């Protein structure tokens, strides 16, 4: 039943929680969970499931599994999808027997042991939940760091000379506060380690060479927004100077370049992922080979085939998530490599500009130093992101490497010892009568899979498939040129690239389609198949097979993410990203006016996004006095004049002296060909 090809579709994505496509018929409505009252009822149901599960199954020192609350939520929503007439969303204690039946159903499914189908769901939840929590913590850390810097930055423009007798004291206070900002930037750039004396001395020396004390008095007259912008630029320049000194081995001993660390840590993580991918590939091959060996003699309804099928799905899901994670690592490493190339080019430009010159114009080197500091900051953020993903994937890697169930044939061998039989896998595992007899006897001793757990009955599928052709149109078989064009445009193959005919006929058995066999287009979606016979059969009645697939997925919710169906309207409630973060989707309209908002661009409402937006709008508030270039547009950078300064009592941030008229004589010195000119200049101070 295995089929390998270089052109097979990419595996389904579980690491990225927003990807997915719909499948089958889109008629009907998705169970809505946006109603606040339904959310409260669902939360109460989940708490009852957790409480009863602890009382019944986790009282003897047994720990509650990780993310059990999310698993319970998934089971509640899966029950509403499987039995929409019986278990509707929003059931509560007032519903009596239906509510108690829902609790028993979910508790039974949540506490199954040695069940690959349940462990597949747990694997999906673990991968997305750990990634979400780690990235959220990383974002919160960045927001907190930005708040600390903004607090210091907000104090700097407020420092002004009130009494001329205390000018030097005010200048020292201003320099000290700016230095506090630089030290905080240095601490954050050093991955939040304490500032050492050597680092402090290095930053102080660099700062005083860039921002001498004599320029502070003139700098105080700048507008507040300009002061903040220049302080941020000076911090980047100082970081660039430290990097340049480290490159020349003249300083920067306390500064570590993140690229080398990123390259080393990425290499170690990639080796671990590739090693586990090899193990999963071997397990997938073993399960698929065993199914191929016995499915025609035992049938898909046999408990052994069902067990092997569920184990195969578990390994396929783990392989898909890991493969997507590896692609993510490669993509980010390519981005970091590009940053490093820019970093190297900036260093070379600085070396060419400065060379052995004792004095260089600031206009030539400051932009390069600033760019160098910003590139270093970007690489440091990528290093933090890599470490967050490394922490996030650790629980998932443990589950993928050591499944929480007995893998066949090891599991069957252990049960076989209870019967007193002896089994030789080299002979009895084959299609011999003795081997089949032993397997049939072994059925009585298995508790691997309950009859009604995550299964669709054969009669339902058989009735749908035998119903005949559908009147809803045929699929179009693509030509070889169209297939090549589809791959060039990177069109996605539906159902994660798995064959829909095999999935429908064999009750959730997954087999990768081979694009070399051909592709069929139906309702603007592409489908791949394992054999030409399956292709022709699907092309005659595509909607028939898609309804069958929909029926299978409703009864086997562990396949939703594996087939990338979490965005299907009827299965939207089973999207794990919605379970982990219910507030991740923005509202589509404003409640008071019922008008559309956020048109034309996606939004992610996180604390970090809100804080960045607040900083952006801080100096763009509407005022009674508009400038002539504002046109009452809020996003204009020149919308309003700045509020008047208390120390000058003027609306503009300027001095109160009279305008000075100065005459400059040009051409007094030089050859006779130079023409003498008088230049008049006006200084409005």
C-alpha cells in the first residue's frame, strides 16, 4: 500500500496553525462558538470533564496528561460534529441526560490508554500549544523590553534647563539618562545579562565620543519627537561602533555576535530533527508494509488492520509536523544568512571608508554604523525566535520518538505471551493459515481499539460508494503540460496529497497520491491518486467520494489536521488553533454599527501589536490647530503643531529671540577668477 514519489505533495502543516483548506461540499453551516454564552457553557463542560476524569482515572498518583484541558475541548467539539442532533454546542446541566451522556462520551475518549487515534490528537495539540505558548512568551518579553526602553526614553525630552546657574548639572543629568538608555539597550543586546564594568566602560566611552557634553545645550532645543528619534539612532550607532571595534580586535570583548550561535544551535536542532525523521520514515514503512500484507485477507474491518492504520496515521502526522518544522528552520536560516551577508558588506564598507584615516566625516560613517547595529539586533531577534521554537518542539519530539502506546508488532507480541502461544514473525507473520489462525485467536485478547471509537461503520461508506455516480459533474483530468504548470505555480494538492479513493474505500487509510499517475481538478482543487484506476473512478463521480471522505473525517476527527481540513466550514470548530487561542481571529464587524472593519489587510491582535500601534500613534493625536499640510488626516506625520512648551510659552518649539540677519563675504581669498559675493542669511531662533 506504499507509494513513494519525488513529486508528492507537501505534508500537512501542524506547526503553522493558520494553514489549511476546505474539502468536499461547503453546504451547511459550521457550529459557531463565537457566542459568549456558548463559550461560558463550553468552559463549564470542560471543567466538569476535567473534574470527573481526575476523580475516576487520576486518583492513584497518576498525573493528568499535558494539555488535558485542550484535549477535553477538542472532544466536546468533536462530539458536536459527530452527533449534531444529540450533542449540540452549548449543552449545560439544564439539558439533563444529554449533558451527562456528553460528559461520559468525552471522558471515555479522553482517558483511553494505548490508543493511537487518541495519541494522534494529543500529538497535534502538543505541537501547536507548545509553539503558541513559547512564541507568546517570547513576544511578551519583547514588549516588556520595549516598555522599559520607552519609559527611559519618555523622561529624556523632559530634561531642560530651567535655571542657567544649574546648566552643567542639567547637562550631566541629561547625559546620565541617555546613558541609562544605552546601557539598557546593551543589556538587551547581550541577551539580558547584567551589564559588566567592562561593558559599561566601553559603552560610556563610545557614547561620549559620539555625543559630547558641549552639544547637549543645543540638543535640548530640538522637538521632543526628534530627541527620541536621535536617541534611538545613537543607540544603534553605538552598537555598530562596538561591532566594528570587535572586528578590528580593538574592543567589543563583551559583545557576542549572534550568527555563530544561531548557526551552531540550528545545526544541533536540525541533526536531531533529521534523525527522528529517519526513524519515523522507517516506522511508516513497517506499518504500511504490514497493512499491504494482510488487508486483502483480513479486511479493513479487522482489529489488526485498524490498529496498524491508526499507528500509520500517528507516524504520518509526526513526520508531517517535523518536515514542516525542518522547512521552517531552513527558511529562517536562509533569512539569517542574508542578514549576515548584509552585515559583512556593511563592515567592508566601513573598513574602506575609515581605513587609516585619523578623521572621517560623521555623515559618511554614522549611517553605516546605524545599519550595522540594526542588523545585529535583527539577528539577535532571530536567535531568540530559534530558541523559542527549540523549547516549543521539545515535548513534541519526545512524543514523536516514544509514542504513548505499544507499537505493532511489539504490542501484539506482548499480548501473545498471555495466550501461551509462540509466534515466529518470519513465518507466522506471513499469509500462512497458521499465522492467520493465531491472529484471529489473538483478537479476543486485544483491547487496542474500541468498536465505536474514532471509526465510521463500513455500511455507511459502502452505501455511499455503491450509490452510483453523482449528478454534480465530473472531474477534469489534467494533461501533462497542465500538471507541470500546476507544480510551477506551486498549487496545493488537496487533502494533503493523499488519495481520496483509498481514504473513502478503506475507512481512513492514508496513501500518498502519485502526481505521475495524474491529477484531477474539481471545484478548483487538485487531487492526486495512487493508481490510474482510482483516478478514473474519482473523475466519474468526484462529489460522491468527497461526501464519503467528509463522512470518514467526521467520524475520525484525528484526520482533520492531517488532511488540512481545519478550515473547512463544517470542521472549523475542530481547528486546534481556535481551541488554544479563541481570540486569535479578529471580529469582522463593529457591534454598534455592524459595519466591516479591518478591510484589506489581516490583523493579529496581540499585546505586542497593540503596544507598537500605541507608540506609532503617540505623536499623532488630533489637536485643534491643524497644519496646512495635514488635511485632517490622522496618519499624516505633520497633522498638528506640537503643544506649546511651558518653558518658552510659545506654541512652536523655538526660541523667543529676534531674528538674526548675518552677512557672509564669499570670495575674499582665492585666485583673481573668483567673483566676490555677499550672502545674506537669516537665523530664526
